[in-house]
């Protein structure tokens, strides 16, 4: 709860980010909006926002334009040039694929990738355009495709632009603990698998286990890669906290208007703020703690900037490998064998396992 939150980092500690470039999914609302606002306040060169809703982005743009302390608006078009918008539906593999060339039109480097957007608890079962359960498709599959296709830009940032590291920050949730099993065969089921009251919550929890597994498997494959630049990419996940965003309006569908409103009001008073949620994300993006010693890799943090244990399921290394390979297979079936070069798609699961065995016997 908010009153007991440990504040190990605050947004005001974010250093000057001049010359840096960030890509953020869902950077126009909630915690994502707060992250974007802080990046702008710290004079970042560019923040590329990927989101479904152009309307919400336009509203956020007006908010950022009205904040004189950001010091970025020298002319009417400054804000648009600093924060370009790319429409992208993360649940649609084609949309994610098509977004990457658009990103490359704006930048030849990327220092931070915030995998922040996604679907929340839904009161109705839905599938993606490619037949994958929609919440999992948006929160996990879309981000894995995005990270795979952005890998060349991340490598170039280190190899050609002299950056010491690149950070990937994945938004998860404490609700991941509510999922005790991840059956990949159910990800393409045609309907709900549990009673309606629990199904939406369970599907969301399942996707949030998936985001942690994604962060950890991406980490392992980067470390197993022969490309030296990959060893300087740090991937971590975090729980932003119990924040009363518009996603909490779903409780009105489950419990009725009055109880749903009271639930949201409770978290507005006793939960974390969007600033708290953004603080942990910014800590993982800019703090030197992340790269000290062996570095923070595949960690899970709670508000604010505190390491935390995940569920046993989210620590299941074979499952993380199996999930990554499953997503890669689905995307290959959709986009074809050449959707990402072999170098982009990193070493396969068997290769990671071999590397781990070699390291353990060395």
C-alpha cells in the first residue's frame, strides 16, 4: 500500500538525458505518461511513443505542452519533434512489425526501451487478430516481437554510438502471483477456461507471469549471444504498484458501479501514485546500480526501486525458454521464416541450455 511504500529512488534523481533516445509503449497514459514526462523534463533527445490511441496521445501532448518547467518548447512544433507518435496495436503482430521501420525513420539509436503498454483485466474474452488470447498477445507476444526487431538499434547504440549500456524495462504486476500454471496450449483457446468472475483476473495474471519470463529469457539469450554488444543490454521487470488508473474501471463490470467505484477510490487513497510507479521504471533506466558489479539482470522490483521475489512459476527457467520458443514459432508461422534475421532472433533455447551446462561444468 502507498503509505508503506519504500522510496529508494525518486523522479527528481533522474539525471540529464541529453542525446539519449527512448522508445516507450503506452507512453501517453497512466504510468507511461509519467515516464514520458520525466524523460522530457530531463532533456532527452527523443521519446518515441507507441500506442493504439491517437486521441489519448493528443491529450497527453497538450498536457506536456502546458508544462513550462519542461523547458523543451521553443517553437510550436518542438514537442511533436521530440515526442513522435506511432500508432501500434501490440496484440497485432503485423502492427508491431510495421512499427519498427517507422521507429527507424526517427532515430538510429535507442538507449531505453520501456515495454509498458498492455491490456489490463478484461471482463470479456477476446483473441488477437492472429488467434492468440488478446491480453497475452498484447502484454507478452507483442513486446517480444518489438524487442527482437529493435535489437539491431540497441546494438548500434553500443557499438557505433559509444553508449556503455542499453536498458530494457518491462512492466509487470504483483498480480502475477495469482497465476500458478502457464499452459501454452490454452493461449489459443477459443473461449474462457474459468468462471467469468475469475477468468479475466487469471488471464491478466498469466500475462504478467509472461512478462517476467520474457525479461528473464531475453536476458539469458543476450548473455549467451556471441555479439559483445548484447552483453551490455540490461533487461529487468518491475511492479509499478496499486495505482488507480482507468484500467481499474473494469471492477465496475465485475462488481457493479458502486463497489467498483469504491475499489478504485480505495486504491486512489491507499495505493501508489503514478509518480511512484514511474520512479521504479526510471530507476531501472538510469541508475548506475543496474550496471555495478555483475549488474542487475532479469530482476523484479517493487515500489520504489526495491528488489522482490517473484512466484516460483515466474522463476521457472525451462518454462521461460519454452515460452520464448513458442512465441517465436507462432510469429514465424504468421510472418514467415525471415521475419527477423537469425542474428536478431538470438540463440535458440537449446543453445542457451547448452551454454548454461558448459558454464556449470567449467
